[in-house]
C-alpha cells in the first residue's frame, strides 16, 4: 500500500470511522425501536396471552424447524402468516379450531413425510400459542411474504 | 514456541476439535432426516439435532478463537499470559456449560424453567445459567488477556484481536434481552448474530490472518499492520449499518431496505481485501516457510470467505432479491459456505500453523492435512451449490408461483440427497484433519530448528 497512508493514519480512520458509523446505527435503531412499538405492531393487542404464547413457542424450540417472518430453520413452513393461510382474518373462530386440531394430531407418523415432534399442550397453552401466531400475522412487514404460501 | 503459556492453546483447540466432530456428525444426522424424515422423529426430533449442530459450531469456533488468542498474545506482547490458572478455569467453565446445554437439549430437562430450561431462540437456545457462565468465562478471559497485553508490547495485531474479543462479549449481552414484542426481539437478536459474524468476528479473522502472514511470509510488520487497519475499517464501516439487511421484513421501518442494501453490499470489500492481502503478502514474502499446509489453509480461508460471505452474501442481500429469497435454502447455502470459509478455515489455519510449535516439532503430516483441506473445501462447495439450486427452485415455485411449502419440498429431494453425500465427505474430511493434527506424527523429527523461528 502506498506511502500516502501511514499506519497511524489508518488506525485513526479505523477508530474514528467505526465510532461514527456505530453512533448512526444506534440512532437509527432507537428510532426503529420506537417505530416497532408504535407503528409496525399494535401493542394494545400484545396481551399476556400473546406473550405467554411466545414463551411456549420458545420452550419447544419451534424456531428450529419453522421460520417466522423468514427467520429460523427451513425444515417446515413459515408461520408468520399461518393465521392468514387458515383465513383467521375472515373467520377467527374456525381458524383457531382448525389450528388446534392440527397441532393435537402431530406427529402423523406418515411414512416419508416430515414429522412434528410430540408436544403435550394444555388447552390454554394451545390458545396462547395461537394468539401469538395471530398477533404475529398483524405485524407490518413491508408486505412480506410475497404470497400466502409464506 | 517462545513462551510457556502459549501451550494453553493446546487444550482449547483439542476441545474445539472434539466439538467440530460433534457438529458435523449432528449436521449429517440433520441432513439424513431431510431425506428420511421418520428417522429419530420421536427420539431426537429435527429441531433438537439442529440445535446440537449450530450450538456445537458456535462454541467450537469460540473455543478456537480463545485458543488463538492464548497462542498469539504472548508472542505478540512478548509476555507470558497473566494467569494460566484463570485460563484453565475459563476452559472448564465453558466445557461444563457446553455439556449442560447438550444434556438439557437432548433430555428436554426443566422445560420452560427460566433459569435451567432451554431458551428457544435460534442459536441462543442455551439455558440462562449457561449464558451467565459464558459471560463469566468471557470476563475472566478478557481480564486475563487484557492484563497480559497491557504489561507487554502493544501491536496492531493484539489491539484488533482484543477489540474483536471485547466486542464478542459485549454484543453477547444482548442475548439476555428477550422482549415480548417479536419485532423488538428480532431487532436485538441480530445485534448478537449479525454484529458478531459481520462485525467483531471479522476483527478476529483479520488479526489472526495478519499474524499468520507475519510468520509465514516474513513481510515487514509495518506493511502488514497497515493492511490490517484498512481491512477492519472497511469491515466495520460497512458491517454495522449492513445489519439493515436483516431489518427488511421484520417490522422495522422502510428506510432499512435502502441502508441495508447499500451498506451490506459494501461488506464484500473487506472480504475481497483479505484475499488481496493474503495473496500479496505471499507474493511479496521472501520466506519459504516449511508449513505449506498452514499457508494453504490461510489462503483458502480468505478465498472461501470471499465466496461464501462476499459473493453468496451479495447474491441475496439487495432487498428486491431478498424479498423473494428470504428464509429459503438460498440462506442455508450462504450460511454454510460463509461460516466454513471464514471461521472454520481460520481456526484450522491457525491450528495447523501453531500445533507443530506447541509440540516442539517440525511441521508434520502435511500431505494428510492438505488432503483434508481439499476434501473439506470441495465438499462444502458442493453442498453450497446444491443448496443454492434447491433454493433457487424453492424461491421460484413458492415465492413466485405461490405453490405450498410442503409441495415444493417434495420437488427438492434430489438436492437433499446430494447435500447428504457432500455431508458425508465433510465428516470424513473433518476426521482426517483431526487425525493429521493429533494423530501419530510421521515426519516429525527433532525440536524446531532455528530456521522455523520467525525472524522479525
Ligand atoms: C463445517 C461444516 C458446517 C458448517 C459450518 C455448518 C453450519 C450450519 C449453520 C450455520 C446452520 C444454520 C443454517 C441457517 O440458519 O442459515 C446449519 C444448518 C444445517 N446444516 Fe450445517 N454446517 C456444516 C456442515 C454440515 C454438514 C456436514 C451437514 C450434513 C449434511 C449439514 C447439514 C445441515 C442441516 C440439515 C441444517 C439445517 C438446515 C435447515 O434448517 O433446514 N451441515 N449448518
Ligand atoms: C463470514 C461472514 C458471514 C457469515 C458467517 C454469515 C452467515 C449467515 C447466516 C448463518 C445467515 C442466516 C441467519 C438466520 O438464521 O436467519 C445469514 C443470513 C444472511 N446473510 Fe450472511 N453471513 C456472513 C456474511 C454476509 C455478507 C458479507 C453478506 C452480504 C454481502 C451477507 C448477507 C446475508 C443476508 C442478506 C442474509 C439474510 C438471508 C435471508 O434473508 O434469509 N452475509 N448469514
Ligand atoms: Fe448479516
């Protein structure tokens, strides 16, 4: 590398520049935090049931088969919009029943088909889990996913 | 080996290699479940296997970094490690935590318990007590190496290495924050995941590569350290705001689609600079170092990182592309080659360089080691290609045509079989590498001669 840039100049650019970009990043994330709480999600609907549903989601490591908003494992379908796939926006009651029935019936044991593990849920846990999925489907995601398939 | 305490690295690296074996074996099982989905489905479901695979990966890479720090810092600071006792305590703490996590995952212990239960966020599944143990271990480590560096010579290599390791610890603290609002959860989850692999880990990578170049090529320290600052500057200038490429579709503001696309595209620069750096140093260097396998791994590291992180990362980082490819096998393809090229190869490079010094012998089992390089790299490249094809087909059928997820997966079976084949080759390559490093040393004769001592 040329003589134009000395080592100490390179060092100062590194430290100064990194601090600069990190400061901008923190500012933008602070705004993003505010935006998430006020605009892209509806915190008034973030009930104890939804939060408990999120804990149940985590307790069973669902994320290590499924994606949610496109993040997670790629072994099983996207669940950020599963509520909409079950038409929960049009008929929440039937969607809830259908989702419950689906989860209780796993694993199917069908030969050659990917299996869900055997989870033991109480009725309340199932309700909370579905509330969490319902709430997740209302997040404003810049219109992702492109279609219902997720 | 010039300093006694450099030998601490040995135990870190042996532990790391053992977990490397666990990682690729778990990967093989996961790959087998993809093609034979009923396999183990009740005993050890896919999500648990995947946790073992990803957690073993992260822990062994970190153990490798710690080992590298214990090896490099005494030589660079011309000072023994402050306290070997703390270093071994740290290792034991990390191993107990790892074992605890594995046992918790496999036997599903204390489900839902806030302290002892598995925590169920991708990559950060460790129970709280393990996370706290990791933090204590990190603090012990930072205390130990920082005091060593302060007491000795300060070089750019130690500065950047320390900064990277401090950053790893600081950003890991965000793993403790898990808000009920999924959007906020995701925003800060990336502070661990992205700011690690595309931020502070790159500092570790660049400084370890700089150390290896210094030793293998004999190029002037001034030249190498100037390169080092330029590389890490481009890494952080692009990588910090580049976090935006994960904020497109998770409920963050729209401006991230622009900021993320622009800055993450620039993330290719540091990876390209590392290719230029390593090849130019070898070109310029006058030294004909006998450890050819270490040189191969170091050049392989910068090259494969450029393809895995740089090229495969750029492929899906622009938001109009990512809108369709987000969360498909394209992501898995990129994740595999990026991790392998950048961080697996980095660890294997420094181990290949340092183990002969630790054992006090001339470079040994060089051919075997180089065979393992080609086998591992070839197989990982093949795995990446087949997953990329799978991902392209998936993106088209599912995201463009709207075909349902499960139907699409049936179309991808052939690719998953090929991935499994590649995985088998990776496992063989990994075992070969471990054997080349720790097995009987055929050509190993005598203590290291004066010729091996780097003349700075
Ligand atoms: C050193 C080599 C390897 C590295 C660094 C590595 C790394 C990773 C990473 C980071 C993930 C998470 C993927 C993501 O979320 O993007 C993953 C998942 C996975 N890996 Fe590997 N892996 C390696 C070898 C293997 C091998 C040998 C196999 C065996 C065929 C394998 C099979 C899998 C499978 C099946 C998944 C799950 C993907 C999914 O969620 O659908 N990996 N690996
Ligand atoms: C060595 C450095 C890197 C490593 C180890 C790495 C690894 C990964 C992994 C494991 C994921 C999946 C995370 C998840 O589970 O959701 C990921 C996602 C991603 N990476 Fe990287 N990466 C690196 C560098 C880069 C670079 C330099 C770029 C851009 C030029 C990039 C672009 C992306 C993008 C756009 C995604 C999101 C994919 C999606 O939308 O599903 N990565 N990376
Ligand atoms: Fe990233």
